[in-house]
């Protein structure tokens, strides 16, 4: 793995963690604002914002897979021949 690949992977992981935290904070904020009992709670706006965060998370997962494939190919491995990793 080259230094550039390593830096890209680290940056992508930091971005993904920040997005996951953003999603949690957005949900917390929505719940806190909704608890006020106000009928003016913009539920649609919060849902719309969360949709955007989710789209960015999908992007980071896809980019992570692309980077992993690039590293594997650079190391002489065919990604198609590897079994997918399963979380337990």
C-alpha cells in the first residue's frame, strides 16, 4: 500500500466517523427540538437533512470498496477471488 493509499484510507475513515456522528447529533437535535412540544418542529427538514447525511455515508462505503479494490489489485490480488468479510 502506498503512502497516498494509506492517507486516502485514513481520510475516508475520518470522514465516515464524522458523518456517523453528524447523523447521531442530527437525530438528537431533532428529538430535543421536538420535545419542546412545538407544532413548528420542521420534521420534514430534519428528515431531508438526514437523507443527505445517509447519501454521504453511502458514498464513503462505495469509495472505501473502490479504494480497497485498488489496493488489492496493486498488490497483485484479484478482489473477485476473495471471500467477502462478514462481521460477527
